[in-house]
C-alpha cells in the first residue's frame, strides 16, 4: 500500500481542503464554521499542511502559536476525509505536527480546541481536557479545550 505524503499547503489545495471539511459536516464540524475555515485558508497565519495519497488530498492540518503566549503551540483545523478515517492517517498528521513543535525549544505546550467526538483521539496522544463549552462550535458540537505539556 502506498504511504501518504505530507507537504506544505498552497493556494491550489484550497478546494481539496474545503471538500474534506464539507465531508466532515455535521459529524465533526458545524456548517456555520465553513466561513471561518475559508477565511483561515485565505489568510494563513500558521504552518498548514496537506496529506496526499496517490496524488489526492486526504487530510490537512496545521499549527502555530497562541496569540497571547508565544510558548504555547496551537493545533489548527486538522481533518481527514471520512473514507480515510480509522486508518492511522490522522494520528500520522498529528504526530508530525507534535514532533515539529517539540523540536521548537520555545514551545512548552500545545492546545487544541476540538469536539467531544474527537477528544478521545487527542487523549490517546497525551492531551488532557481543560474545559468544555456545551454547543461551543454548533448545536450538538461541544468545544473541548485540551492541552499537552511537553
């Protein structure tokens, strides 16, 4: 089986990333979040990557630093196309980002805002829940703030 590759996002990847977002609505993202994701892609302020398999974008995700504290990393808009869930690709993308952040001596921890539907995924990577806001992303999608200290 061909292994996926991970590379930096470029503007030509926008449609592929939006397609993955749309495929993950409403299970993992709220419809109302689409405008925020579009704005994010149009004005990137972090490192953002795409994962390709046989030339097709199957996932994307990035990281940056917290606006208030430069030594706190932040996971940004990570997602995998549903037909590729449960194959280890999300874990591969997350670990690549975590490893890059660990190599940055200035980062002490990383936070992610995710939903209750993916919180267990992040727990397996060592993240701990810091707060939960019911319906924080959309109706039925809680905002679970999680942190991993390096």
